[in-house]
């Protein structure tokens, strides 16, 4: 039976089963994932709340319990489909691309504040979700909320030394890979289109994601316009 991305599969570790067939150098053990979590918590900014910055599927499917959320801007990093994926929404026979952040520019996203009493449990779910292959570097970065407040948030940045990291992240190259990729979690194209929709719903902008979505679904702008006209 297909493992679905939900709180139950994350908490039980069953989500990691999706990655069992990967070569050893592409798969992290639960011990490695836990070690990464604890290392990150040890350098948590002193006296600050724990905020998680969402820039991809966390925006429409956070799967964590949180006490507050806000739109936010992360300076110094931009969205990039720079990680080749062969699991989840792809297969080894038809690799796709996974979203990350790379240096340069800014990123608009959503931040989630976690309750301090439950933060380690909730973050463990995030680590099982984001770090099954160790493709990201979790770090604390300053972000600015909609109300102009500056906070420190946990952000998952692309690991440029990871074997699945790819240099060519042009729209043409990424779209070509994404179009042919699909796996147990659905198609790779679906991910991009859901992200584009979520950004629009939250009034967030990302020209790179918009361009990808338009290649994957050429009539996308007219579809959005029709949906808007049908609203009461």
C-alpha cells in the first residue's frame, strides 16, 4: 500500500519507506535524521520563539501544529528546483526535481510559530519529511513578517555538496524533467501547480514558479482568471 504524506506516516517513520530502495549514499537513516535535528536545536537562537519558514509544500500542507502563522520574506535566498529526486514524485527511471533555496534574491513564504512545549515533536515530523536524503542544510535565518517585525526562523537550504544537487535550474531544463516525473506521492507537475496556486492564494509572488507553471500548464493564466470571475 502506498505511503501517504501525513502526520501518521511521518510520526511512525513509515514515510521513510519511500526511500528504502535508494542507494546508501542517497538515503539517511533515522539516526542521521535525529542527529541533524538535535544539532540544529543546539544552535537555536537564544531566547527566540521557534518559527519555521515554509516556501514549498509546507505552505499548502504544513502537517504540523502551530500557534501562529504569517506571510514573511526571507532575504538572501531564492526558490530553485535544484535537487534531482528519484522518489516521492519521481522514480529512478524518470527523475524529477525537488524544490530548495539557493543564495541570491529574496523569497516570500509563510512562517509557522511552534508551541515551545511541543516544538521538538513537531520538528521531528518536519525532519522526517525534509531530510530523508540529507539534501538540505537546516539553518536559522532572519525573516521579516508582514507587520515588519524581524524574527529568526528555521529554513531548509539546498546542500550544494549533495550528490543530487544540480547546477542547471533553468525553466526549460527543470520543466523538461518535471513533465516526465511521477511517483507514489503524485506527479512532479502537480507539485509545481499546487505551489503556484498556493502562492497566488496568499498573494505571494515568485516569477520563477509562475514561469514553470505556465510551461507545465500553458492555459494556467486563463484558468485562474476564469476561476476569479466565477467567485461571488
